DNA sequence: CGCGACGTTGATTTGCCTCAACGATTGTGG
DNA sequence: CCACAATCGTTGAGGCAAATCAACGTCGCG
């Protein structure tokens, strides 16, 4: 289980055995059943979450109670409401499991400890946030410039296979359309995958 | 002029005089006239840009030639196509001055030098990208969940005063609506600011 | 096996777009 | 510094993409 997250770290920095053990000691593992909540809109987000197994969705509910998905986090993804996490303000997002899911969690306190004891992790999270920044920059770009069917294609490329794992209504909530309209699109383009 | 960017650095890390001088020596300054281009879609983005004075817009053109603005960068903002910058791939964004503008530029090479010589800058850019990540996360969230008039309000809060400095058509291109429709909105809500 | 959630399909509505014409503002050269 | 051109903003008419509403078929879980 720990191997997954150490591999993820190794993508961006090299750490030795002691550093790895320190890092692992700062993690807390948590198992969630499908549909179980990890964070509720209006609470403070207390952890950065790494998905070991399963899949999360992060979403906001609008004034009509409709849900809009900001990101999915299948295996090897990180997921948090970073603003709430960093400022201890009330979260505008909820995070929930779409399948039975196992996450490794890093609290704010433990992250600060980590930065101090192993400054290399500044670099790791610099690269992580940088990649997240790039992902969102591209998402906004395509959100504004592309028609819905192309956004759907990008979704499938960004989250390979997720298409078949999760409910259509969640894909619709990610794309910013209704399940009804996604159904029509899929029919129109004879989409099977 | 250097004071602006040093103040910006000081928001997140403390550096001494030598480090400041090293940092400044790695910067290149550039002046742009209004409407002049800093990056063209299809070229490689070679620098991270800090706006000392004036205002930039970063945008993509879609297949019909319509422009969609991903972000504005008035004074004290940083602006780059981070994906192109980091991977030396062709940029999907253009960057252009909306006013006569002065930027301080950091090339990829110089940034890497900086990380090596003053590792504290890992932290600075970690926090910078973190804030950018948060900004985009919130933008996507409101893009999906909020009606247009509320997105307009958020724009005004995020970029105080920019409303009066730039053309309406650029605000429309940021909000993802047509100038015609923004005009109707402003009338409907008796919007002056 | 039965119930509830999900997906599909069709009819109707709506938010925003396009097109076009007209006023306002900006900026540039004489 | 004014005049005129070019760009920008406004307003109205008509159109389209996607939403809503509703009814029905289907799937998965207890």
C-alpha cells in the first residue's frame, strides 16, 4: 500500500529510506465506502488526500442543490480543497467516494513538519501544485473555447477508463451539462467508450 | 522598479541582499506597448512574467478565431503558459498587453539556476503555484455552479478596478459570453462599476 | 424478487448567440 | 488640437443549443 505513494513521490524527488519512513509516519490511512463523505461543504478541509485505491469526486452544490464536479481523483491522484486546507476557512467543496476507496492523508500540521524536516518536499509539492495549476489552466481554456463533445473527449483522455467506472450523471456534472444531454451526445456520436 | 518584485517575493520568503541581487540579475525587463504580443499561440513560452506596470491578458483562440481569456495579469501578477514553459511544447495560449506594460521575465534556465543557488525559491514558487491552483480551482467551481451575473461579480472582486481599465469585450471574453450579452447584463443590473 | 436509482427519449422552454444597424468613444495624422 | 476613421458599445429581432419536465425502460442491490 505504501509502495503506491512512494512511487508517486519518486516521480519528482529522490528520498532515502529514513526520509521515506518519516514521510510514511506522518500519513494517516482511511477507508471509505462508496458514497461515503471525506469532506462536507461548510467544514474545514483538514487534509491533503492521496488515493491509494478507488475514486473520489470533489464537487460544489449550487443554490438549487445541483452538484458540480471540479475534479475526480482515481488511483495515484491527490485531492483537497486547497484553499480551505491552507487557510482553515470553511470549504466550498465536498469530497466523496465514488467506489470503496482507500486514501493516505496528510494534515496541515504534518505537512509543515515535513517541509521543515525534509525540505526536498517543498520541491515535490511545488511540482505537484505546478501540475495541478497546468491541469486547471488547460481545463479553463477548454471550458471556454471548446464545444461540449470535445470537452468530453478530453475528459476521457485525462481519466482513462474512468468512463466505464462511474455513473454518467457524474460525468455530466463534471462537463457542466445535464445527464439528459450527455445521453443525447453519446447517442449522436455512437459513443461506446 | 525592482522594489515591486522584491516586495512580491517577500510575501512568501525572506531573502538577504546577496540573494536578492542574484535574483535580480537573473531577470530580464521588457516594455510592451498596448496590444503588443508577448507570446503567440503555437510558439514555445520561454519565460515566466511578472507584471511591474500595466496589464496582460492570456487567451486562446478557438477554431472560429474567437478569443477566450484565461486570466488577466495587472500589476504584481505573474503570468505564463506554464505547460509550454515547463515542457517546451507549443503553447496553446497567447499573451498580449492591454496597456503599455512593463514585465520582469525569468527564463526556464534562469529559474533552474535560481532553484539550485537559492533553494528557498522552491518554497516561493510552491506557494505561488499553490495560490494559482487555488484561484483556478475556485474559478472552475464558479464557472460550473454560478449564473453569469455572479461570475461577473467575482471577476470584479478578483481584479479590483480592472473593470474600468479594460474593454468590455475582454471582460466578456473572460466570462465566456459575448460583448452583446454583457451589455444587456450591465443594463439589467444597472451596473456602473 | 422488488424497490429505488439511473439512463433514455420526446415535447417544450429558455438563456445566450448571431446578425444587423446605430450611437459613442478612442486614437491618430494633418 | 481638431476631424475623421476605426473600434467599441448598445439595442432589437430572430435563432439555436442545451435545459427542464415528464414518462418509461433498465439495471443493481438488499
